C-alpha cells in the first residue's frame, strides 16, 4: 500500500534557526517520485522539488535542502536560517509510476511550520 | 506563462444542491487533476483527466464527477451536496506525458455547504 507519513504536525522555531521536516513513505513500486509542496495561508500549493527513486543525491537550492534515503524510505526537507516568510504548511507527496494511470499524488498530512521573529 | 486558475474562489451552497467548479490549466498542459482538502482527511485525489478522458479516479462516491474540454479546461461537479463536502478543492495541471509529471496547483475553490 502507498502511504506518506509526516509525523510532525506542527513545528515552531525562531527566525534564523535551522529546521528539518520529516517525511517517510511506503510503496511497493520500484519507480516512483517524491515531491515537496508548500501551502501558504492563501491556500495554493507551491511546488518545491521532485525527486525520482533512482536519484539519491541530496539537493540544495538556496536555503532549502533535501535528503533522500531509500534505505530508510525517507525524504527529509531542511530549511537553513529560517525566515518568517517560510511559515506555511509543507506537504510531502508520492507518485508511483506503475499502477498509476495518471495524476495521482499521495500526500502526507502536512507539517505546519511557524517561524517567529 | 499564466498559472492554473480556478473559479469561483469561494462558494456557499446548501445541502442537496449541486455545484460546478472550473479549472483552467497552464497553457500547453493536457492533464488536470482534482483534489479535495479537508482538516480531517487532508489532501485526497479525486480524479485526473487527459485529452478529455478520465485516466484515473480516487475513492469518492459517484456524486463527484468531472469532465475535460478540448482546450484542456476542466470542470468538476458535485451533486446532492452534503455537509461533509465542505472543503478546499484544488486542481493541478501537468504536461500529462507521464503519470508522474510535476503537478502545478491553482489557488483552490473553497466550498462551504450549509
């Protein structure tokens, strides 16, 4: 069965702190993609990153970095030197290549990040 | 390029009514997916359309239906509304070439059922 778990429901940090959002997934598929999205209060889901199951290289984009470990089925997201504008709900999602005729993303429950000044 | 647009942004309906939501994808995108977001169930996949055909469907009752037009715009219909249908309805578009393409989301339609 496919499943994404974000165990941290809420995280609160003070500006400039580093914060890591955890994501653990379950799938029987050997080819799959993992995503992170950000949902600010406006409601729109903003795409952050897409990673395929064959690429375990860590990725860094500015203050954002992602750590993908197949051995532990985890795809964690770290924000370095957090800012107030990072406050949002963050979702991790899974898309399987086989058995997915199209367009189905399986989302975790989301982690609400609050960055205080 | 303009992003995904959804209309209306807010809707208030009463139980038993029906509602139609609209989604215009990013230009050139042929796939549109719909999701329901509620505090209790989170984000759940409703269905996906590609080239006017429903390719995939989530686990929702038949009251939820959709369609896609030749210009890739999509509509979603919910008939016989129930209180539990109150939610944020998000649509997303992608190129559709692969089932795992990145999906880009619209701002959502917030539906309140009284």
